[in-house]
């Protein structure tokens, strides 16, 4: 299908390239901030999906490389679309990527094997169906970009090559920096400055109920205490039916699925996170991947905690016997430890190990094990 080279068609091409290009650049940036998060999401896909009885678990060691490849490619396409570089190449690349994304998210929406695609990292959370329809919307300008890829095309090889090299190098450097440090922008619940638990002892637990109007489909949520008053109306139960209820406990940890279990499976999360004293938590989500530098980081953190009189504990997802062997082998016998789900720990810190300082339920600082010596800066707080 040949599209005429008119001013209108060219204008629509430019608008389409700008819109899709900006989405791709934004998407790649929020993932480039946290490539390890994208790596974890790719691992989730590889372990959840099968095709014709074949699993993809064997690819999980390459998850970080695949993460960087996807992020860099997405950023490159976005930059080329905005600058008009390599227009035929970028149009083909965009079309193939959107074809893959659309069918992948459709399958994901139908099966719900992975509940969040991670297309915008932790910055924006979308349901699987929202993600699919987002891709369908992007498919419209993508088709136009592909059909008009030859309009007013100029051969500017040197310029386009420089733009491409800059885009690839910039994103690779940016991504590697965030892999070797904690993400430079934190979109997660355990962000520095966040209050992870309500310290107001007088705060009350609130119960909410949702009712649906049988005739109009209108939904109304209100405190359960109000239900008694509403049910005094004799027509209430005839017009409305119960749909759902939820409890809002201000003293719950503001992180889904978070716990700190001891050897007897007792959860100490509330008392530890909500402590009025300083608490330094060393996190290890994969014990077998802790290297020599990580062990030295724990040692530095323990020395600082001991000198400063700060309670320090270890939070890990490993088996108890493996944790005890690790602590004994490295001379950390006196380090108190607790257990949590690996995903919950990865949400706290990407570093393995990593360190997080709290007081009164508030996150004061987070450090990659390579920067454990920076924890000493908090001596100024005492």
C-alpha cells in the first residue's frame, strides 16, 4: 500500500512518531532507572510461561542481559522516532516490537500468569488488560508510521549513526550505573523518607464495605458503622447488594506481603519496623549470590552498628540451615536474622546484600553493599 506524499500525511507521520517516541523513551527510562527490577520481571515471565510443553527456566541466568537489551532497544527506537533517524529501520523495528508486545500482553491478560507486565517499571502500575489496551492504542500510530516510512526520507547515515550510538551508549551507561548502585530514582514503597507504619497509637482500624445498586450498577463504599444507619431504610436491601469489604489497619506495614519471621514462624515485622529506636536491616534475597564484596559490606555495617549502638538484623529468604552456615563461616554468629519472601526483599533493596536504616517506621537511608562505608554518615544523627 503506497501512501501519497502530502503535507497532511507527513504531518500525521510526525505526530505519530513524536507520540510513540515519547512513550518509548519514558518506558525505557523508568525501566533503565531500575534494570534489576525489569530483570526480576523477565525471570517471572520465564518461569511462569511454557510453550508446547517447553519451559524457559534455562534462560533465567540471562535475565539481566535480556533486561538491558530490552531497555536499550526500546530507548533506541524512541530516540530514532523523535529524531527521524533511520526511518525505515526504526519503523520495522517498532512494528516488530509492538507486534510482540501486543500478543504477549494479550496472552498475559487472558492467562494472568504474570499479574503485572512491568512495562513502566514501578513508576506506573497497570493491570494486564489495561496494558493490552494501551498497546492496542499504540498500534494505531505504529501502523501509520510503518505505512509512511518512505515519505520525504533523507539519507543521513553519519548523523543517524551518531544519534544511534549516543542513544545506545547513554542507556547502557545509565543502566549499568543503576545495576551497580541502588536505583537513582526509587518508585518503590520502601523509598527513603516514606513512613512504613503509622506510629499514632490512637489510630483506629477502619472497616469499609462496598454495595452495588441493582438497577443502576452504581457502587458506593462507606464505613461499616454507616451500614446500620442505611439498613434502617426498608428499601435499602431491595435496591442494593453487598459486593466486597476491606479493612484499613493503620498499623500494618505499608508493603504488600512483607513479614519478618523468626525460626518459629512468628512475625516480628510490626515491632521491629515500628520501633522508636534506630534499626539497620541487612537484606539478602539470594544467599548463594552474595560475593566477597557483599560479605565485606555486611562486616562494615556491623562495625558501624556496634559502634553507634544501633540494632542490626539480617532479613533473608534462604533456608535456616544455610543462613546459619553463612553466618558462622563469615564470623557473623551474633547477627540476629529473620525470614521473608524473596520478592518482598527485592522490593526493599535491589542490592544483594543491601542495607536499610529505619527509625519510628520511617526509612532514613538505603545503601548498596558497595557503599556500605557511606552508612557512617549517619553518625551525625546521634
